C-alpha cells in the first residue's frame, strides 16, 4: 500500500486544476470511481493531454505496449505495472505487449537464467491479470491484431506504430510504453498529433532512385531516411513495383530507428497517399533523392569489416511473418548444408506465427538445418549478453544499430542470403 502511494505521488499532484474538457465517464475514471489502476492511467493521460494543449480525449480501439521487457523496464517498471493490476486496473480495449526479455515457453531449454525468468514472469502475470493478450510481439498486425483504416489506436513500439499509421491507415501518436498502457486501461487518448488530419499531411517529397531488391534494402533505405527526416512526414515516390508487406515492415522498422518519423505515405500503395488533402506537392517543403550509394553507405556503416568469423545470426527484427518463415526455410535448404554447429541461428517471431509455421512444416525445416525459433522476445530485448556471443550477422538495420550499444556485439548487416551463407560457413563475407 505504501508503495502504491509512492507511485501515486510520483505521477502527479491531485491539487492542480484540469483544463481539458472531460466526459462524465472520463471524470469518473479520474476521480477514482473505477479503481486505483484506472485512476492512475487517466491521470497520466490528462497530464499528457495538458502538456500538448489538448481540449478533449478520444476513444481508442486498441493499445500496444512497449517497455514490457524486464530487461528494459527493470524492477521500477515491474512494480508500477503490478501496482496498477493490484489496484483493479483492467484493460478496456484489446491490448498487446511488445517482446519480453526471454522466450516464456522455452526459456530453460534455450539457456536463459532462472532469475531473469522469475522477474519477467511476475511482470507478465500483472499484465495478464489486467486482461492483456498473450501476444508478446512487435508485429501484432501479423498476429491477427489488425487495426482498420481510420481507427484511433494508442500504440508504442516505433516500428509497429509506423506500420499501423502508414500501411494500415490507422491513427496513433508515437506513444511511450506508459501512455499506451494508460490508454489500454481507460480506452482513451488525448486528441492531438497523428489523430488529426492536419498532422498527417506529407511535408517532404522523397524520390527513390535506388534499386530495392532484398527486404534488407528497404530496412537500409528506412534507416537512411530516418536519419535525415527528423519529425517530417515523407511522401515516397519512385518505388516501381509494389513492395511486399514484409518489405514495408522492414522499411517501417528502419525509418523508426533514428529520428522521429511516425508516418509515411507511399505513392499508390498506402491508403492516404491518394488523398489530395493529405498528399499535395504544394504543401511539401523539400525534396530528398535517394540513390544506390546511400543504401551502400548504410550497409558499410552498420557492418564492421568485410570478413570475419561469426558465432550468432539473428533474423526477425521486427518479428517475422509467415511468408518470411518460409523464406528462411528455403534460404537454408538452398545451401544444401547445415548451419555451422558453432553458430547460433535464431529466428524471432510471435507465438501465433510460430504455431502457423509449425502447421505448415516451416519450423521443422528451419530446425532440421540447425536453426532455432524464438518467441515472445527479440534480438535486443533478450538477455543475449549472457550467452558468450560476440559476432552477429543480421538482415535488420534496426538490430544492427542497437546491438553494438545494448549488447556489445560486433555486427554485420546484410541480406537474408548473406546471413544464411554466414551461418553455414561460420564466417561473414559481404557479396556487394
Ligand atoms: Fe521488434 Fe525488437 Fe526489432 S521489438 S523491431 S525485434 S528491436
């Protein structure tokens, strides 16, 4: 109880005057008539709304909550979530979690420690008590949780919210884990930013002249643009053939890595790109041209040396969809040789996609070649630093960006083809 009071004090003072116009239902939540958990959540959202000068709240249809990994949130985050659950907090809208710090179903076999698991389990239990879905993935939209066009949602996890805003045409701000959690518990978010038409207008034209083939090319392109765009909304032209869903996922993750992009419009592909109120060349302030050299510079920047022995290959940032699981199986089988036994080849996906891959035989085909399929966790939020690994290859620019600083790995960034080749030879070597 004392701890709960501490949390309460930290979040906000009750004395201040509320300037936002709240509905009767929202006032009830704020006054604690729906319990401590809901009250704290509403206080967070009112505080946020007032910072952004909002007048009202709007209902949201779903929440996606990052910061659920114990490795990231630590004991303070875990205590906060537990205090909300014990205080009667219950999700009012379907809510999902981002990847955790270990594979909940298989942690012992994979070599994660008991201590790490205990802490993470306590946090997950609290989320579960509040009614959270068991999907712990950064691609909830591939695991059956698909927002519709125009839906207002509150999603954190930058790669997922960019995909939801841009590819699906849902409307979300770049939420943090706490504000998304608060929206899940109240079913509300303050009305501002990307919930409004004005903020969704394209502000910069991006003309693509680079040749985009592998998904990692889209990842590199996104990474390059994220560095240049800051908080702009780009309109992307010159992509030629329509990118696949997985290419758009890779692009969303890449562009989310550096900078503050939350939405892009892709000519003839994304749902708002043909709307003249949203995309008009008259309201764009500048133009960026992207070339093959820009992409090559990203590959060079994110890879240490051209050749090196490796001990780990990480595929699945963001979590893989079912078509990508098939592609991994095919890429391995094509080589005709098993993965070097000294190399850990981990493929990250959601429980939902793994179940489908099991049915279709993709999981068996990957494991027969020496790979392992990991669920509920991710390349950077898992406790990989405890496995004695040092040299990792990946086809994700986002993973390649974060792994050196967060896990002290030396990273090699390339295509899926290059990563599978490296896994089999135990050695990285760039083809380009
Ligand atoms: Fe997903 Fe983790 Fe990458 S949350 S986008 S796999 S860094």
